[in-house]
């Protein structure tokens, strides 16, 4: 009698990227069409960081009806606007600008230091309205998926902290500059994971402040693997390939906007592809070992298959087309930081939460996903 083939646990890794998170919704739409997984979620482990954490929690809460969760996620991103993420009214922006100005010229004596450049309380309200956090535990108990991981960065311990809710793993973990804490995921964990330094305020959880999960996240694949993933689908929000250098006739000192965009790009990109290279090396060592067991002091090393889907076009160029769709108050702020209308901007591509932009990213994600049809079918073992 033939043994029934064991299905490998598939993990989904969703890195951050601000408004670029819309791209992940488009890829998932294509994945749904290709895999024809209608009911139960095909991903046993779902791991997200920053805007990817929002998508991850949304999928986990709706994992009992996968096709509906993807459809609702696409609908959510298709109807985004900046004022649903952060306050854009002129009075709020004026108060924020004056606050920063007075703090700088007085050294913090006349007025307390500002918490952030933008107020993202509207995002908290949006998440509370659209994500049924109580459903996460229900779906775990019904085995619709096994683990949800949301990564943030602790300003206290200076570690990458992964909060996880799981039906199969209950022990916390500690590694160099990273840790895992079992908990019940709620809106605070998501708000902490999206708290871009200086741009959005840090979030307090258990008497400790946390910021964007991409900070200090040197191994973004680790949470999914540690929670039991045996193969991983990674949906990046950064275009594939190296970006060509910009050749200016006269070298200009980088503006604050350019420096900030560079930092955000490094946060969301460098760790992911370094970790993929590390995984490639481990996989090659295991292959060369020819079935011999490879162990560390604490665990047996496993071969992890993975598939990466990333934008085939530069999100910065797409964002530039919709420069005038960003609210005037935010546009003036960005101009003050050095953003010019005729230039590509990483910062703009992160903060442009407008439907004309997010819809194009969804369409791009869908097209890129469909192009990977054969790879997805092979990855899923269909």
C-alpha cells in the first residue's frame, strides 16, 4: 500500500514597503487564480513586516475563506487614500511643522520633542474596522492555518522582535539581536510594525516602545522558518535587479528626502536579499551533503524551497506619475524636504497611499504573478 504524500508546510513572507504593500495584494490575486485555492488558506505560516504585517494579519483573520480574504484585501488597497492612513488636513500639518520648528530652534526647551512627522491615527481606525482580530484565534483552533508572525523593533532591547500567535509553537525564542514572543496579535502589534522611524510614532506594548519591523531585521525569513515553514513564498515590494546609478552633470548634495528614501530602501530591501543569499548557501551545503544530516548545536538544518515574486517595474517611476494626487499639505511638506516634481522619489513611493497609485501596483502584482504561473504551479506541487 502506497504511503500518502505528505504536504509540506508553505510559509508566506510579506516584507514591508509602505504604500507598495498594494503590490502584494495583486500577486495574491494572481496566486488565487493560478492555484484555484478557494476555501482554506494554502499558507500554514504567515509572516509580515510593516505594511506586509497588515496584509498578513488580514489573511490570517480571513483564512477560513481564502478567496474572500484575497478579494477583500484587493478591495481595501484599491480604495486607499492618504487621509485613511495619516492626517493630511492643513491645520494638523501646520501644527506639526510649527512643533518641529520650535523644538529645533529652542533645543526642546520651549516645547516637548515631537513624536513623529505624521499622525497615523486614521490607520489604526481603518485596521480596527477591517481586521477581525478575534478570528485569528478561531482560525488557529480550526486548523485553517498554524502561525501568524508580526515583526517590530524594540527601542528598549534594540532587538528585532517577532510577536507570534500559533497553534503549534508556544515557546519564545532568543537569538543574537532577535527574539520571538508568543502573544495574542492585536492592532497595537500592527501599528508598531508600521511605525517608520521619525515619520510615524512608536507604539507602546507591555511598557516597551516599538518601531517599524524592518529596523534590525537582518533575517526576515527566520520567523517563518522557525515557526515550521518547509517552503516559502516571498512577495517583495522592491523591483528585481540592481538599479542603475543616476548620472548628473553636476553632483548635488543629497536632499533630506533623498537620504530618507535611501534609508527606507535599505530598511526594506537589504535584509531580505541578504537572507535569501544565506538560505541559498545553506540549501547548497545540504545538497552537497548527499542526504547526510547537517546540524548546528541547537537544530537540524533543513532544505527550504522558496519562490520570490518582485515588481518587474520600478515603483518609484509609477509613483512619480501620480505626484499631484498626494494631498497638497503633504506635497508642500515633501517639497520642503527636497522632493521635486520631475524626480523619482523613494519616499513618495512609500507615502503615496492614493488609489490611482495602489491600483496600478495591484495590476502590476497581478501581471507579475500570472507571468510566474508555471513556477507557482511547480512550487505548489500541483
